[in-house]
């Protein structure tokens, strides 16, 4: 079916007034109704024009409706004068700007509690490493652009010395069984039940993204996303898998929901800003009420994106483990860009973790270091002041721009060589020196998690530089 084109002349003929609503309508039609029939699009345009007030909270048509009835646009919602309580872990090495960002978030009228993890640094809306609990409201930028960005670690039955004796085989597997970067797709891909989910049929924006999701399934993003082989040292004799303490080969990956998540995040963030107008310095914290159609749609789309991200990791691990002829012995995985319904302070709240690892008592997770520094398998302690959260990594101490300007290629090569790490791809923006000391970060959250094991990278695959997706 050819794509439907709608012009300003046609819209004016339907009764749409000259002004911004024309270009807004054309954009909505191009993005969400490109394959609709002329009759279908004319029918919905007529309905919106006849009763725009009925569409001011619609997930697709709200911007058009609000342009038709400007008086329906919400007034600016003021922040609280006094923030709700929040805890900061590792305050001594977190920049003041990052703390200011969280301080704005905990002044939202819907905020109930907050926390800042020791790897925190500035982002959009919530800082990276920020945790925010709200009542019946979800903040798209509180989840992040890369919805469901997560870690996945598989421990396998290969001998540790094979990382040296069969290094070329491991390297070949990483080169040819992974794909990295914005827009990366497999020409021939596996199927997965996540692609058959009803949300792809029921939510307009997801209908337009299903083909992209199918092509990108099992691929990784750019920036700090990686797939790497290394050695896991299990130190807890009472671990959940019954593995004997000692060293094992393991596969660790970090990435999220690819173009699907980015498009969902962008769409619902724009909608939230239309429906929830905040002061300029807090506008990225705009929320969607979960009692509205838009809020429910985002919640469903967010959960789908999270499940899609999980499926991506599982497919990556399946391909690489099969390529090496190995068997999986154990797996640990967790989101760190997501929102959950949890009970805190005696009531159900929406807990946003933007770059933070769930650390409810007894829950396992992965906290990576850098391409040369160790990562850690951790077990949550259920600390209430952190809202059952911990850091999602070491955290940046340099921006990407500063890292590229400050660290030379020779310095990076020497650091990799000194640590016995082979790097495939990657850029100076992800150099180990751009990150905080993971041991300092772990010490600052000793009350939040206990260490079950440690992962040391040996062979790392990343995209060839470029912006991160999370």
C-alpha cells in the first residue's frame, strides 16, 4: 500500500484553520497513519475537528487537539517549595549539578521519595543514577530514552584457559554474531514471541515500529553498550545456582530496546510535555497520569520495550554460546532504565530507576565497571532509604566530549594492554579513564548490596564510537 500524503490544502478543505495545527496534523498523519486509507484518515480528522476536547489526552492526537483549542492547554504546574525526603549515596564524589537535578525532581507534586546512587551524573529530567517514587504517575524521561536498558550475564561451562588458547574463536564469535550501532539490523533474523504481542496491534505508535523491532532484535546500541567475554569469580559459597566457588567463563552484555524504545520514549515525552506543563528547568520531568489513556498506553509500551530488550539479550547470548559450543550454567540479568509498581511507605508507588539497579532484599543484579575494571554480581539488601536500589555501574566522571579531548588513543591502548583486554570497536568516549573508580562506588553502597561474584572483562565488543542510547 502506498503511503498516504495529506496536504495543508486538503486539511483546510476539511475545515482545519490556517495556523500551527496544519503542520502538526501533517506530522501526526505522516508518523502514525502513513499506510491508512484516505477514508480512514478523513474520518479521524473529522472526529478530532468536531470535538477536540475529547482528544486532548489522546496518545496520538493530543497535540492536534490542543492546537485546535488552545484554551484547553494546561497551565504551568508549580513545583513544591520544599522537596520530599531523599538520600544521596557517595555524595562526596557526585557533582553539585547532579544533586540539583534530583532536588528538582523531588519537588514535583507527584513525588513521594527519591534517592541518588553513587555513580550518578547529570542527564535529562532525572539524573543518571537517580531514583524517584511517584504516586500514580509515570515520567517518560524518568525512565530514560533507552527503555529497558539492562545487563545480562551468562556463566558457561568452558574452561577459563580457553579465553587464551582459543582467543581467536572468541573474537570471531564477537565479530560475526553481534551487530552494533544506531540502525543496525540483521538481514535474516530469528523470531521471538515478543514480536507477536497484542500491543503491536492495539497501540498506534507500536504498529509503526513492529518491522523495525523485528530487524533490530538481537542487536546492540552504540555508546556504552557492549558484549564481552570474561572471567567470573564466584565468591559466595551459598550462591543461588549451587556453583562451587571459583572461576568461570562468562558472557556479559549491556544494551536496551533499540529504536523501538527510543521512538516510544520520544513520543510519550512530547505528549507528557503537552499535558503536564512544568517550569522550564523541570520540563523534562513531565508526567503522565496512570488514570489517563495516555498514561496507560505508555505503561503498556514501556513494558513491551522492556521485554523486547530482554529478548535482544537472550538472542545475543544464545548465538554466542552456541557458536562456542558451550552450555549455560547460570544467568543473572536486570533492567536499569525502567519504572516499576512497588510498595514503599505503606502504599503502591511508581519507582523510576534511571540508571539504577533494583536491589530489593535477595534480588540479584549486575553492576559493571568499565572495559578494564571489574563488574560485580550483587544481591540486594532491601535498604529503604535507597528505595531498594543501587548503582548501575561506575558512572561517568568525564563527559564524552571531555574524554575524547583528554585521552589519547595511545593512552587507551596501553591501559587495555596493561589489563589484558582485547577491544573490538569502541571509542575514546568510552575509555576507562572516563569512568569513576568502581571500587569507590561499591564501597559507597555497601549498605545497599552484597557481592556474590566478580566479573573481569577479557574481550570487549562495542560500536565504533558515537552517542549513547541510554
